[in-house]
C-alpha cells in the first residue's frame, strides 16, 4: 500500500468512526438526556407521564410523610406551585424541610411524581445550582440568604 | 511562617517567568549559558513551592485560624490527619498542590534530563515554566491561600465532613500526579514544535512520562471511585458525574497516547499524531481543572463559586490549548512522517485502538459539555447521565475490548490475524465456557451479563495467552519456556498486566451490575433480614461520640450457617455540629472478592430504622483491576530499555518479543 492509500484509508476509517459516534451521540442526546423543571414550569410545558425529567425546588414545609416501609412522600415547591413526590429509599443526609432538592423520575398517571433518585447538596452551605438559579429567576431567593 | 510561605510563592512565580524566558531565548540564540539557566531555576522554583506548601500545611496542622483558608476548612477538634489532609481539601490549597506537583515534574526534568539535547531540554523547561507562571498568577491573584484574617477567629468552620476521610487524603494527590504528569508530555510536544524537529530521544523520553502520569491517574480515578462508593452511601461506583468525566477524559486520551507512543518509539511512525495526542491529553487535564475549579459544575469538588476564578482559568485554558494547537497547525508539517506499515500489524492495531479511544473521549466530552453549552445558549437545563453514556460510550468500548487480545499478538509492520486467532483459541474457548456457564447456571443472568462475563474472561485469558505465546508455550520444552518467560522484557509483562487488570475491572463491573441485589426495609433491633444467602441481624442503635462529631451507630451481625454470628457490620449516622451536617458512614463487609454493603437511613418514631442493603458480587475487582493496571504501568517503567536506553540491548530484546514463527 502506498503512503497515499494508507493515509486515505486511515482518514476514511477515522471519519467513519466519527460519523458513527456523532450519530450515536445525537440519538442519545435526544433520547436519554433528562430536562430540569421547577414546579411552576410544568404549567407551561407539558410533560408526558413516563417521560424522565428532573424536578427541583424546595421541600415544602410540613409535607414530609413517612409511609409504609421506606417510602416517603413530600412536596417540592418553588413557592408558586408545588408537586407531590413519592420516593422509596434512603433520603440524602441533607434532605430536610425547606432545603433545595433535585428529584429524578417520571410522573405517574395520577400526577404524582415518582422519583427514583433524590439529590440534596453535599455541603450544607450551598443550594443545588439549578434550584438556586430557578428560584432566583422567580425572585424567591436571594444570594445573601445562602450564606 | 505563613508570610514566608506567601513570599516563597511570589518568588516561585518570579522564577517561573525566568524559567520561561531565559532558556527559550537561549535555545533560539543557541547560547549554552542561557539555556543552562533553566535547570537550576526549575529546581529552586520547586524548592520554593514546596516551602510554600509546607507553610500552608503547618498552618493547617497547627490550626492557625488567622489564615482565612484554615478558618474556613478546619477545626481544632479535627483529628490531626484530617487537619493535614484538609490542606488540599479546599480550593486554594488544592491549587497549591497542583503547582507543587507541576514544579516537581519540572525539577525532575531538570535533574535527570542531562542526556537530552540541550535545546530540547531548554524548551521543555521553558514551556513547563510558562504553565507554572500562569497557575502561580492564578493562585496569587484569585485564590491566595495565605490571606490573613484580622482579628483572628477563635475557632474554625470545620472541613466538609465527607472530606474527612482517608480516601480524600490519597485521591487528590494521585489524581494531580496524573493530571499534571501529562504536562511533561505537553511540554515535550510544544518544545518539539518550537524546534520543528522530533527524534528518537524525544519518544524515549515521552513514553515513561506518559506511563508515570497514566499510572497515577489510574490510581487517582480508582481511589476517587472507591471513595464515592463507601463515603456517599449510595453503593454506586461511577455516576458519570461531570467531575468524574473530567478525570476520565484525560485518562482515555492518555491511554491512547500510551499506545501511540509505543508505535512512535519502536517504529518512529505516528509522530505527528502522538504529538497532537500529547497536546490534547494535557488540554483535557486543563479542561478538567477548569470544570472542577471554576464552579461551573455543582459538585463536592466545587468548594466555592467565584466567577473571577472561572474567567481566569478559562483564559489559561484558551491560551494553552489555543496556543499549542496553533503552533501545531503551523509547525506540524515540518516534522517528517515515519515508517510505513501494513494495516494488519501491531501498528495498525494500535491505530485502531487510538481511533476507538479518541472517539470515546469525544463522546464523553460532548456528554459533559453539552448541558453547559445548552444552558449558556438557551437557558435550558438538562442532565446527561448514565443512560446517555451507556448508549454512546458503551458501543464504542465494546469492539475495542473484543480486539484488545489481538493487538499484542500481531507482529510489527505486517501481522497475521489468522495466526493470532489460532493462538487465541484457548482464550476464546474459556470466554465461551464462561459465557455458557453464566447464561445457563446462574439464575436470572441476562444475555448482557453472559456476554459481559465472557468478554471479561476473554480479556483476562487473552493477557495470559500473550505471555504464554511469547514464552513459547507449546512449541519448546518447559525448561526453555520458563527461561524465556523469566527473560521477557518487563514491558511485555506490563502490557499483559494492564490488559489483565482491564479484564478484572470489567468482570467486577458486570458482576456487580448484573448479579448485585439490594433491599430497602425498616428494621427494629433483633430483626433479621436475608439477602442473596446472607443473613443479617440488626443488633441495635448505639450512640457514640467522636472527636468532632456524635453518631448513632447501627450494629449488625452476620449470621453464619450454624445460626451463630460470624461477623459484624456497623453503619452510622454521624452529626457534625460545627457545620450542622449529617453524614452516613456505610458499613461494608468484604467476603472474598464480594462485599455486603449496609447503609443506615432515618430513624422512625417507633424506634425502627430504614436500612438499605446491597450484595455486591466481585465488586472489589473494579478497583483491584485498577491496581493491577497500575502495577502493569510500573512494570513497564522498570523495563531496562527505558532505564538505560542502550540501542544494542533493545534490538536483542526485540527478537524475544517476536517469537519464532511470526513473519
């Protein structure tokens, strides 16, 4: 094989790889990325039951209910709207009332959000960034309150 | 002492400027005396940075709360070990560790680079100097660890409790040794571009550096993964978190570099590609530093968010990545292309390896940066997690893993796939057997599990086949075989060990994901629970007091077949009063290569406790495989060729590498 042919075959191979990877990436981004919403966003955007999203906000005061076994129900609020969430499992250590959380899961047919993961921040000093930004945009929360 | 440290840091910054400018001009003017300035300056710069770091560490060890960084991240009641590791458990200190390691590597080149061509050495030190200068300036301007508080507070604010752990003591230094180790490869590449020439000594120098950096990065990632596994209490070992990806991308690119550097050293082919890969690998390290340190990501690593820092690192990033790539575009055509090879050959296999690895790196890069880009452009917030990477990274890695055992069995220049396949028959048979056994005899095994286990066994058996073939197993008398085995170059063992370790990691991942079980339930004292054949009895909750925390320790007994306890596991909820933080200490019992993992949840009103249990079969192999990979890199580093570099010896050993029978 001449140098030119070799180079061409390497380039062709490389492009084929890149093409395959690009295709896969676009497909996966369309299918597998989950969008982040705050409760009030859900009035303007329609989310199908079964579509995977991330729902963030504050844990509404007085809504945490321990159910059967390890199932917990609580409401996530952005002070305008709130959404009922159920979760089975161990809640993060920093999960408490009026703290920012991000829950990930799908809406059931009854409109209750069934979360399979609940994230709070690792550190008590900071809000989850998405939640902080969302609350700031809604004028509910100011930077100064975090410290 | 603190002011001494600060002053030393400023001096180190000034010296890094000298290290940049003087040798660079020396090399341009071909002035020996100017070029010789680089070495001593680099070593002095390292000494000053070390002094500065020692000053900060001593402020931490002595709980000097008049230093802002110590006040924010330490507490007088913390155990001494965590006071010291707290030095790098925060933004300022960890950046200081970063430059400490950078100057350390620069000093190593200065100390041991006497056999390098003088101009190359001068240029390498100059590039190393300019990276140092940028980061010294960053620290001094935006993240000074030596800022004093007046009046000095009496008590500190404590280190983030989840960072008060031995894993943290080891993870960042290892990771940085890897990240920053690639700076040497970068400096060598840029130096070669500045000179417009690249020769054999270049490759001989770059390969061991790549190995060192790759070895530490592997360790750092494995350590970080294990830390997340036991400390976060979720039982997961990899989350595809952007911060994890930030360290994984340089690892993938570094792995590609490791392989292309072999081709370059042995066959002086792929020169330009290797150069580009070295630049890209360190660029990804810088990108990782930016992602982790700038606060654009929310994670445990983002200690504080300060926009000026982000902008500053972004400037550094643009300067180095843009600058080096521009230089590459200008100069790469001057470098001569190397030897020819047939597509089916060791070189060809390594090119294929590089294609897969760099493409996989690109998908991880897209998955990591796309959410950031989307948010910046449209304000939409998405999260890209495991499902995305399973679909993109997975399919790219699978064929690569299938091909791994073929690579080392192909000859240089022109290989024979058929001969290699014949040699791999035994490995293939064992993989097939493993697949069948998994599929038929293990309850609930999916097709994915059977294929995954088969693939892992294929990698492990392939690595062993490589060693067996190269010792002449089957074709020579056993005595000769053992002699040949003992005489194999260390780098052959290194390759086999690294591929073996990769197989072990894969085996651990597949087994844990496919056959792991979990249970969430509420338990009262005295109750028992069974999980995958293991019976656990909850003894009860016992309050205890630590140096800077109080805890409720849940004790569990592992009940043996006879009904009596054979072991104990305890998991705790810890409360750190200073930060008003609760953490979960998971309880882990290692049984063989598998682990029983217990995590404690909230306590109910009636005295019952939420308990989450996992059975994780072969999970320790995930990190054990990483250790074996590290051992492989260490073994390669001990290769005589890299230590001595005598050409005659190399030729003699090369004939052992290619055993009789291969064309």
